[in-house]
C-alpha cells in the first residue's frame, strides 16, 4: 500500500471541495477500495472519508425511498420498507459478499465497485486496458469464464461485480450527485459506462463528484419482485448470471415488467429488449422464453463463457415463471 | 533430475525390490507388528475416548502462539517481489527507491544475497525437506513465474510492503515450457514414486480388455490445485552470536527442515533449531520453501531477526500445489461383473527440480481383484513452481478416475455399484501378492449403505426430482495406505512423582495428534492422562518424524513402543530381586495403575515410584528407535472407506450442491473418536471442494497463476457443506501399532467420485473433468 493522507469530510460540500484535487478518493466502507490499495492498483494520495455523511433512509413525497450514500448494505437490506416494497433489493444485497463485508460496505461505495477480473487484479504480471489504457487485454484469450457476454469491446470484457446495482437498475433507481457545478441526478442505468475503447472510465462521475443518495421511485408491483443469483458455490462468490425482476400481470397479460441482469456486462444490464417484447404479451413460458432470447440475441460470448447465454435465458424464464405463478 | 540421479534411484529400487521379496517370505514374528501391540487388547483405557483437544482452550482464547506471533527484540518484517516471467533472466533490478523508503532496513536481491548451497529436495535423501533443489536467489536466473526476486526488510510490515512495490525488475524472457499439449508433443517420461517406477503389469491386460464382453474406456482429467491452509506460511527467525539459527516455523517436518536449512547455509545440523508448537493446517504444504531460506539469508544480511509471513498470493507463488492429471481408465468385466482387466494410465506435470510426480495409480494397485493389470504414470516437465504433495497425493485424484469408471461399469452391467465392488473383493493384494493385514471394506460398505439408505436410490439416472432440483445418490470406495517412514525415535522420562514425559520431533497441525498420543501414552504407561507431558514440534527432540502420508500415528506409535520396551527393561533391572517383578522378562511385563505388572498375573505389581525409590533414583530416561518399517513389505496394509453422497442439481441452472454425505471407514482402531470424526469430515469437505470447485487458474501463456486468492480460488464455504455423517468399523489392525492406521488423508479419497457418481444418478450427465461446475451440467 502506498502511504496516503486521511481526512474526514464534514459535509457534502466539504467533500466535493476536497475531492476536486488530483489523487483524492472518497472512502466509504473501504471493502473494495482498501483491497485495491493493498494491491497497489489504486494509489490515492488522499482519502476523504465520507462514510459518516448521508446515512438515512427516508420516504419520499412520491412514496418511494431516498437512501443515503453512506447507508451500510446490511442496514439497507434489513430496512422494513425495502423488504416489503422492493424485496428484490434485499435479496440482491444479502446474496452479495459476506455478512462482515455487508456490515461495512456503503451504498455509494457499492455503486463504485471495480471489476474482479483476474487480469485487472494482477498488476505485476498481466496486461489490462482498465489499469493502463491501451496496454492490451490478457483476459480475451485467457480465463474469461466469468466475463461479459453483452456490451463488451475489443478493449475489455470485464463485468461489474455488484448484486445491489442489478436490483437498482431494475427498480428505475436514480443516483443523486453533488459536484462542483451543483447537484444533479442520473438514472442508475446511465450511471455506469460500457467499456468501449476506454474501459478505465467506469461511470459518468466527474472529478470531485460525490454520490449523496440513491432514490427509488414508487413501483407497486415490485412488492412481489425477486432476485436470483447463479454462482459456483452457495455463498461468497460473484454471479455467473443474476436476474432481478418484477412483473405486473392483468387478465393474463403482462402489463408492466422490469428485468435486469448481473454478471453479463460491464454494467448492470437492464433488459430493455426483453421488457419491450413482454409488455402486452400473454404471461407464460413461451412469451418469457421469446423475450429472453430477444435480449440475449445481442450476446457476443467467447470460448469459455458461451454457457452464460443459455444460463441467462433459462434463469430469466425461471424467475418470470416463478413471479407469474406459472410452471416452467 | 539428472541421468545420474535417475540411475541411482533405479538402483535403489532394485535393492528394495530384492529385499521386499525376502521380507514378504519371512515369518510373521520376524517382522515389526508380527506380534500384536498389547494395547490392542486393552479396551477400557483412554484410547478411543472422545477427548477434547488438550490445546483447544488455548487456541480459542488466542493464547496459542503460532510461528508468526513469537515476539523478538529488534524484529524486522519482510516483504517479497515475485518474478512475472516463467523462464529467463533478470536484466535489471532497481532498488534505490525502495532502499530509501521509510523504515527500510535492507533490500536483498541476487546481487547481495549471502552465498548459499542449493537445498536438497524433499525425498532426494531421507532428511531433505525443500520443495525443489533450485538455487535460492543466487543469480539472475528465473525458473518459474512467481519466483522471489527481491526481499525487503523494514521496521514494520506496512513499510516493507510499500518498499517492495517500489522495486522495478527488467527481464529477458526465454521460451518456457508451460503448456500441457506442447509438453506432451515433446515427449513424456516414466514417473517414479519412492524410487520405484510407477508402472505395474500383471498378465496381459490389453489382451484381456480386447476379449472382454463388457468394458469401459474413459479419460478423466483433474486440474491443478493450490494449498490454502487457514494459517498463512509464516516464520520468525534469528541468528545467534554463536552462528546458530533459531527458527519459529509452521511445520510438518521440523527435523527435516533443520537439516535442510543447515545444508543450505553450510553449517552443522545441530546449529539449526526449528520449533513449531501450533500449526494452522498443513496438508503437505508446511515444509521448507524458499521463504524460510530467504528470511534466514536476509536476517544474516541485516543482522536482525526477521518475520516473514507470506501473503495469500505469496503462498500461491512460493508454495507448490497438486499437479493436473489426465487419466485413462479401462475396465473389462465378465457378464457377472468379475473384473478381468484394469488399465489405469496417464500423464501428470512435474518440475525437473524435484522428485514428486502425482502418483495417481497407487489406489488402483490394491483395491480390486482383477485378473490382469496395466498401470502407469508418465509426466512432462514444466517451467513452474515445484509441485508437491497435497492431502492424499495420488489417491485423491486417482480414486476419482478409478471409482468413476467403476460406477460406469456398474451402469453398463446393470449391477448395483456396491455389489460390483463386493464381487471384486480380492483375497490378497492383486499386484504384490501379499496378504492384507486387515481389510473390512465389505463391512464398511454394508453398514454405510444401511445407515445412508442406499436402498432408496433409483438406479435409473435423472428420474428423481424434488421441486426444481434433480436428486441423485452416488458412492465410491475410499482408500489410503498405511505408511511408516524410517527414522522414528522417542524418549520417555519417568519421574518418581508418577509423571511421564514423552519427547518426539512430531507435529500437531490441528488434527489432534498431541491429544490422541497423550491418550495412547497414558494407556501404555498405565498412568492418567494428566500425568503425561507430550513434547513435540521441536527439531532437537528425538526422531525424524514426518506429519505426512498419514503415517505420523504409526511412526510415533512404533517409536514409543520401542522406547517403552527399553524403559521396561531398565526398570526391571532397577527393580532387582526384591521386587514382585523379579525374574520377569520385558515381554512378559505390562503397565497398570502407575506401575509394572506381569501380563499373565496382574497382581505381581510394583509402582514406578517404588522401583525408583528403591534404586534411589528421581527419574529414569530412555530413548529408542523402532525397527525398520518392514511390515509394509510383509502385509498389504491399507485403510478403506465407503463413501455415500446425495446431490441436488438445479434443473434450470445446473448448480450442483451436496445435500447429504456419509463416510463409513475401516481404518483400524480409532484413537480419539472426537478428533477422528473431525479429521474424516475435514477430508470429506476438502473432497467436496475437489469435486465441485477447486481449480487453479494457471495461464499457460505465461505459466502464471491468475487466481491467487480465497475469493477467486474456490474452496467450500459453510453453506456448501451439508451434514456429514461418519462411522467406522473400529476393527484393530493386528499388525499396526495400537491397531491404528492413520486417518489424515482417507477422507478426501473417493469423495470426488462419490459426488460425480451422484451427479450422474441425478442428471444422467457423466462429468469426467473436475471440477463439476454448472456449465458442464447445463
């Protein structure tokens, strides 16, 4: 770890002011950033601790929730209103990491998790365009069983590791940001970037930008939503594929639906094609399978992760059937 | 290995083969274990009781001091830099920035490291302990991707870690052999194990296979595995003014390590003291690797004590693991399911700098009574970190192949897989021709099958469903040999206050050895457990005792028997003519209630205190070595188990999960039913990992391990492990000390195949390539 300066922000404005300087990083729970600092992949000159700011969860006037960026993952997962109104979010959170990590990790930090690609982590011995833009990617012809099948580029096939963000993507969450030019909001689905030729740029945040909150709009039919994570062991493993979904059915027809996928792309993947295919369709396995196939038609798998296409399709169908109460 | 070494090994093999014939034909009574250990008959002592670990309270309260916790004045902390190429040379190494970083005491590279001899590699001679025989930081040569190229010592660990990150290394890479297929094309070599070729032929197996009405011919592959004991490899050491080296290490071979360090530094063996009172898991990995040598070299350079704890990544870079295997198994059988041929051949990977090839045919040599055999292991040499032993080397992966093939044959024949195994139960060892010392695997099968509810298994694959899960049952035989390595010794000191101290250079790595051996010593000496002090984990104590190959129990047992017999002889001499014991011979005497008695007349008795008092002695101390372990050339000595798995495979996602497991063992007498159950379960959990998830990502392009962490190298987490039931026959082996055979490794054997066979029963999908991940079942 490279020596660094540690300061604590007194409020959001103070954080934004301090964060504008080069080499400054905001510190939440530190569950990913400190690991990366130990590996010397991140070498900030200064850490500004923002974990004490905005730690509340409040109901909005519209009937949604505004979740402070400093809220710990465990607190959010256990929150009564989250459990009843947005159960997919609770399920996503408790399927991530371990209880100890969730007790530390913050909501803001979770949004900024970096990929667990082995080549990204192997600073000494491997090439990675995310670490050193233009250097090359050793994953494309290396171990990529866990890598992206959607939206990847020739420069990067890494996936976003978060479970929470997949649920947030499905729930139309909005990210509140405080920056040098004032406050703004960005829909979660637009917050993370696809890799393109600059995989080192992972979000739309500008230098000094601070995430202050994540807002969930009201979504009554999300009360029966779910999250299914498929992985290589029963706990403490990243998703090979995960599906967050909510569906509203009226008279046997799909009135509205939300689907997001994890473990398949550089960002939480909102399955807009599948959703569009389903709206107005009869709720049943045939339509679900057709929608899943439509979404995955854009997949560009590599040799060792081709299974993810079928796995994603099957998991989407299974989750939708479960929510719709029809047998697969 | 050089041609000369190969020739030497071959010659040793011939001598051993000649001796083996003579020992095989010798009368039982001439052979160690020929006369059963009298303790076997004693059924009401401490042996077998579920005694909790004597060091358990110390461990859970944090009071047990592990290698990296010993406080030393003026300590320095070490960090290492590892090579990023597999073969070539260092062209440039820039350390100036590191040397001037805060807190740095010294930076050591090949340019300033003390001159050292190459360490003798494990098994190359009896006391050798090194993972390989490569020179350690002596020149600019690079032999594997991950080789240490610099050591930083600093006042704190954080300062050392930071300074190490400032070192810049330039390399000139040479073409390295790191690709399985390319290496195979260049030719394979015959592998050896303990000096003997891993090749066996009985009859004409090829011909028998060709003519058989039923046959299986399948290839099974197992990946590279790395060691992940929970305690990282750590060492605290310092040089004393007299030129001696004091080492607090995490060890399973203290005496071997002291010797090998002495050879490497060119000093006398007695000048190196290695102790290791507590070890957080070994599994074959807690031997001598470059980190201890480099720590000692850096300590010499800095003239300061050194603590070096490998990071988890460091363990993957510096400590060897299990090599990958590709095994072809061919089985031929009659209509009745009698095996007419077993052919088990294949390829593994090794380095040229050690003598360890994964011996995956060992279990096949003695498990089934086939008429003909053709067994063989070949290897290719890689430019990689020296591979090593990992829990049940050979058997863990070999039984996966053999026992999967047996299941395939059972299915082909339409015979129950347990019945097929019982029909091929041999009367004597099919290859050596030796009688079995004790073999009750059929009993283990029958009792295990009843307890597990095997009769509820539907033999038609893919037919049982529970909600969204496909459910299946599978079974496999577990087996591991009884070993006893030469070199054991023990000292017993008896004092007039009725206490006894046992001293052996043995090891406690968490499995319960010190507790179980205290129970044994109490029974042998006729003393309560509280009166026994068992000293171990210290290279200055008697014996060259390896905690490996499940042989430590036998090695300690035979050593203590030898010392005990000598003690009885000495006590009888001291007792003289005034004792009730007068006139008795050593073999006529046993112990009870703090004294000696005639075995046939327990009332002829005198306490140790009384004997010592009459002789005006406060203590008596004896040391003795057991006879050479010839028993394994006279009997075929093995432990067995019947392993049962129930698995659930998700019908949508293919996720495989083990929902139930039972191991029914036949391992001779169990010395401590509590620690034994834990060891069996631990082995089974490791076998579950082998079956479903463990795999080192070795990038063949660079010969580099890409998942050197517990987050990316998967071992089972609690949620992966179901209730595991264990049971045992508890039938003593009449030819083993205490009637006990070691149990450290057998749990991992057979487990992989039992799970794979259950997956087949659940899904109809036969996965022959480990680990069984969901993509292979979709």
